[in-house]
């Protein structure tokens, strides 16, 4: 028979290697691009000629 070595339970086990590693996180995220300029106000009279039924007639003053 083979002898089984005694296990010393008082000695802590060596640390296990990590299962996986995460990539490093960048220190600062790049700045967001500037927002686009605001769009001009929509005018009801500026309707393409392809949709004449949407055009608002000008009222006489």
C-alpha cells in the first residue's frame, strides 16, 4: 500500500490564480461632441410645392 502524506491544516493554502482578467478601464472617457446648433423655427408657409394642400394661405391684413 502507498502511504498517504499527512495534510497540515494549520498552514493556509497558497492563493489561486485569477480565473480571468478584465481589460484596464481608461482613466477618463473622451468628451462628448458638442450638440448640433438648434434648428430654425418651422414656418407653416414654407411648404414644398409637392404638397399644396398643406400650404397655409396668407391672410390679408
